[in-house]
C-alpha cells in the first residue's frame, strides 16, 4: 500500500544490487542489508536536477567555497533549530569522521585524554588513539524498560585533569536518544567546569521524529558556543553520503584557527558535485525531508510493534531520532553473536553491537530507512529464524 503522495515515492524498490553500493554488495544477493546508515530512497529531485545541470556544463575544475553555500547553511540552522551563527563559522569538509578526528587533533596533545560515551558509533572508539591520546569512557545507563540516560555522577567522575575534549553523539547513534535541554545543559556545565572542548557529532540532527526536538549543544548559550566544535552534514539527511560534503561549525575564532591548522596538507576540500548537491538540498530539500521523516516514522512504529508482538525474545525501545534501531538480543539464546545468527539463519544483515564498544555486546543495529516491503520481508525472516 502506498503511504506517500507523489512526487515522493518511498515505496519504490531501487536496483542497487550489482552496482557500486557498499550497502548492497557487502553480502550475497540473498541477504537483505539493513546495516550501514544509508537510505534506500532517491535523493530529492532538486538535488538530482542540480547535479544533472552541473554535469551538463562539462567542466570540472577546482571548486571554490561559495558564500552562497555558507549562507544556505546559516539559513538552514536558523530555520530548523533557531541557531544563529555567522557565515565565517562554517567550514566545509569531506566527512564528519574527518571532522571529529581533526577536531580532536586540533585541541589535544599526545598524552591528553578524550572522553566518549558508549555504546557509540564505532569511529568514536578510535579518535583518541589517532591523536596519540588516552581514551576515557563512560557507559550510558540503560533501565529495565531499555531506555538510555546519562548518570551525571559517573559523567563527572570520568573527567580527569588530563581530559581535554568530550566527544558527544547527538542525536545518539546507536541508541536513538535525542538529548533533552536539561541533559545538554548538564553536559555543557561539566565541560565548562573541567575546561574541556566539546566535539559534537550532530550528523543526525535533522532526523528526529515527532515528540522530540534536536537542540544543537552550541546553541545553549554563548559560553558553550565558544568551547564547541559541531559537525553536521546533508549526507544522512538527504541520502547523499557518497558525495562527501560535511560541515564544521566553529564560532570561536581561536578554535577555528586550531582546526584549520590541523587540517593543513591532510584533509582536502569538498568536491564540486558534493557542494552542488549540498546547496540544492539545503535550499530546496525541506519538503522531501518532511515526507521522508513521516515515512520513516511509520517504519519505526511498524518495527517496534513487530518486535514487541512477534519477537518477544528481543527488546527494543522506540528511537527518538536517527533511522537506526538498537535491539537487545541477550535474552534470545543466540549466544554472544546475534549479528551472525540473523545473517546466517534469517539472511538479514544488521550491525554487530559489539563493534559499538562497551554496552553493545548482545545487541544489533537495524537500519529502517528502506521501502516498507523490504522492512516487512526482513522482519518476517527474523521471526521465522527464531521460531
């Protein structure tokens, strides 16, 4: 049954196998891939048209960072989050992972410590080591209902006199939390007290469902803005990750100089087509995004309902943001590797929770940004595999 009005047909099955898709080529053809954070939807038509027009020019010289691009980012952040920034605070990057690694190397010295919260997006686990520093971890608290929160006594105790940076995931991947205003304020206050820079990965900022609201931590107040490096991107929002365009927002001029110094000779500019797509997305993609969010929210609700009613061995909480579900398989009798079980028995590829650090063992991550028929088939296979 169609659930979206034209021109947004999110039910369309796109031919992604046997092509250049990492998501669809990682596993054999009989496996449904619900793993890497990559939507199975066409990008907004405005993005496709802008790329076609740019390619038709036939000249692909070195691009400049246009003021129009920075202006589009400023307008997007203002309109969507009421976050007022200056155009000079915006730095274009080829990727958010590049960005938070650069940020860490810009604000720490070898031997300094970097704090992260687990379970978390796997590249976070390597940030401190890449900078020659010490990784500090605190595990998020999970209650009996499966909801995650921050134990702030533990958070404060995790800082030492060597902690120079806190890397925040907001909204959180993989647990799906959208941090509340009071939670962000408390994290920011502790970082201010300990004089730690906040490096905030907010790549999923636009992917928040009804009932929740994303708040950029740098938008809390002027003091927090001055100690924060925020990483955002149109890549997850508009399904254009292969075009490699992301952004850092750094309002503190000194931090911005440090960041650019760390970048020199190592991280290049955003490619021409990445800039073209990003500009079109931010200028003309809002209607598509709202339709996609509505569709993915229905997918989320179907997933949660199915797990709770037909897969009682598993436990799931309803994600507030991202299109990624975090599923607890520890009571299903699947051993320590539920990822392998579903891959082999159900022919469904998920993410292995153990790769997300402490607190991820026995979990899997499922990407529900796909046509509903694919999600339904994957869930059917998972039900049958556990019967």
